[in-house]
């Protein structure tokens, strides 16, 4: 399963004529038939960026992502926590562990959930934020499509 970072979605929505936006759109179109996901933290980040940049209705944006049948939204595993305090302690502990790998807070949340969901590849334009920080292979949309075309 591939996990998609915020910037892959945002580029097309903010500047559709940007070269990376065009490649992001191509990536989204060409991978629509395979299992893809993003984290709830990515969705919240997208809502925040679009709210500030475009004054969009964040509830509609949030709901639209959840209605997309080609995209699985990964949430933290709530089942093992009987109280909110233990859940948030786990979130904090995991984020601190990932931040210990020289990662920012938002990136640590995203990579943690991506690994917890056993994703194979993390797709981002910000590879330097994630390379060699975890177990998941990190690629740009362009690199993924290039390697995918070579196999197919």
C-alpha cells in the first residue's frame, strides 16, 4: 500500500499549473486503481492549508476525502485504549520517538501512522523530511511513476 503526503494533494489544489502539481495530478490518476492511503493527520493538514489559502469549507473538504473510495484514511488504533489519557500518552510517546529521528511534529505523526499501517511506500515531494527516518520507502510521485512504468 502506498501512503500519500499532504503536499501531493495540496500542489494541485493551490497551483494547478505548477510542474509538481501536474506530476501530482498524473500520479493520482495513474494510481487510482491501486490501494492508496493517507493519514488523518494529512487530511487535517490539508483542511488547514485550504482554509487559510482558499477560505474553503473545511467540513466539506474533510467529508469529501472520506467519501473518496480510492483512498483509505488511516487513523490511530483506538481499540487498545480504554481512556483518552492512555491514547494521548501513546500519541505523544510515538511522536517523541519519531522526533528523536530529527523529524518535525507533523511529519512524526504521519510517518508513525504510515508505518503502523504497514505501508510499503510513502509518496511526498518532501523526501528529505522522511528519507532514512523510518522503515517505509520514500519516493516522489515522479520517481514512483518512473519505477512503476519500468516494471509494467
